């Protein structure tokens, strides 16, 4: 084969490869748009359980410190800032004058928790304090009475 033909054949082959290669790597640019969404879940309220009790209250006596746990039924940790207690009622009062929540006071009604309560955890709390006041009237009706408290958290 003559050199000129061979040369033409080589140049033609290279040109054909470049053309095919260029076609193989060719593309069109385009733009597009779309939408999507994500949702957040919700949670269930935690339960505040008082685990301690006091049988040491008497008129004018020292306060009793209460403690308990938080039960978190959710699938993720929850944050608790504060725990607050309120005197709700007195039960088991026998006698006159009746024993009422006016015979008691919360020395400490709010404690700072400032933390997470893990899933299926029973994180402990402590520090709510209750005491029996010493009034100028007969408080015999408060003997063996039960002070009922309500708890809330935020």
C-alpha cells in the first residue's frame, strides 16, 4: 500500500474515531424543577410520678422533700425545663374543723430540671418540699390525712 494511501487511511481512521468519540460524549443541557415535603411527628405527654411519701408532717414541723420520676413513652427524648407542684386537696380528714390545703404549704413548688428525659427512661427528680403550717386552731383533723398534689412540667 502506498504511503499516501496509508497516511490517508490513518488520518481518516483518527478523524472517524474522534467523530464517534465526540458523539459518544455529546449531551444536551436542561433545567428542571420539582417539589417535595417532609413532616414532623408529634409526641405524647410524659408522666410525672411521685415515688416518695412523707409521714413526718406535723404542725410547724420541718418540710418534707418529695421525689419521683418522669416516664417518657415517646420514641425520642423530650426536654423538661421545670417541674411545678401545686396542693390539690386533702383527703382522709376526720374531725372539725376539717383539714384543708390551707393547713399546708409548698416550701419549694418549682424545681429546675433543665434536661432531656430519654425514651423508656425513668429519670429521677427531687426537691419539691411540703410542710404543715401551725395555725392557731385545733388541727387534729389533719392526723392521718393525705395531701394530694398535682404536678406539671414544661
